[in-house]
């Protein structure tokens, strides 16, 4: 089992530090920033790979069973989400799990909090329609009950 985390550097640093403190063998930020390919590293030596978001192309040619995104696509504009999914979905052999706001993040103005265009559930469906089909789509449920504002979607590879 390999766990690959793609994140912005501050969150990646915290995640990597936490996982290493728990004893996980981690290929970390400093290890990957100068790599041209993951083939340069013996991945059998690692349980976790921490990639900054701009190194997502290192995954090209690799295969993964599952891709998970929880509440970060909603914070991006649709063209950024589409770019991520175009880069990662060819590597996914089975499932994609998304858990995000139905309507996306709060609208803002340039230079202010929020997004200029909200990424919503229709964007995910459109971006994945050629290679994935919806297996499950439902309102998010938690110990606090059902949230009408968030949606869970599981996609199967066609």
C-alpha cells in the first residue's frame, strides 16, 4: 500500500512531520523537489510520498487504484480542478472519491477571500464523464447528521 499526498507546502510539511513522527517511511518534500521522475527512486522503501502540487507530473505513467479529494477542489476555480483531474485521472485504474461542497467555495473578488468562479458538482461530473461513471452520489453524512451543502461522489473507471 502506497499513500501519495499532493498538497501545498505548508500543509505538506505538517502532514509529513506528523507521519514521520508516527514511524512511516516518507519520501518527503526535499526528496522530490529535484526529481524528474519517480523512477529515480526505489518506491519500495517508502510508505508515503509527499508531493507539492506543482510536482503532480511525477505521477505520469504510474497506476493507482484510488484517488481521494476531500474539501480542497471546492476551494479552487474550475480550470484548476480540471487540470488536476486531467493529470491524475489517467493514472487511476479503479475509483475516484470526491467529498466537496455542492456549490463550491464562497465567491470573492480578486485579491480577496474566496474564489472568482465556484467549482460545483456539475464540474466534477463533466470533467470525469469520458473515463469515469458515477457509482454513488449522496449528501455527506457525518456524526452530526446529513449535510445538504456537501456531496460525496464515488466514480468507477469505465
